[in-house]
């Protein structure tokens, strides 16, 4: 970020949430909230009639490919949260705020659910990969070019 008036928006994420940390409950929670807002942004930006920023197939290819990479990271996060929940189920002092409900079982169930999310994200990643492969071959022909080729 050489010119403070011009910056790569993705650099802001690295400044606010450096990969090397510090990692706190607050920073992890706000990172998740930022991801939620970015998905909301993408939902508005790609809405039919408002997606003028995606005029070229190459633009959509870039978005889909980037989301594919992001999905790989999401899979890693879900796997690690799964491990955390499973380890939590082994803590003898773990309690549950409802009488008669087994805390360890609840933590294990959460772990299994997070594992299921990870597996489904793998399917999403694979589908995004297939979509990106297809989009990578598409282009809009110039007015002077022959239809079906350049």
C-alpha cells in the first residue's frame, strides 16, 4: 500500500486481521462478521440487473475461481472447529444449561455437524472448480470477429 489514497481492498483485510494474529475471540468473531458482510455485498453486486460490474466472462471466472480458493479455506476452518468441538466433548467440567442434557453429547453432535459442513463445502469447492473450468473458455467476441471464434 504505497499510496494511502489508493489501496487494494483485500489488503485492508490483512491489516485488520493479520494471518499471524493476534487471534482472540473478538478478532475471530469480527472476521466471521466481515465474511458475512462480504457475502451480503456479493449478493447485492451479483443480483440480476445490478451486475453491471460483471460484463465479461473473464470477470465471472475470476470471482468463481477466487470463491473456490476461499471455499478451501472454509473447509479447513470447519475441520478445525470440528476438532475443537470433539475435544471439548472430552472435558469433564463441560456443562449444559439445560437439566438432563449431556454436554459431551451436545459438543460431539456439534462436531459431527461441523464435519458435515466440511464435507458439503468440498462438494461446493468441486462444483466451483467445474464452473471455473467452463468459464475459463468463454469470451465475448469483438464486433469484427466471426461468431464462434476470434
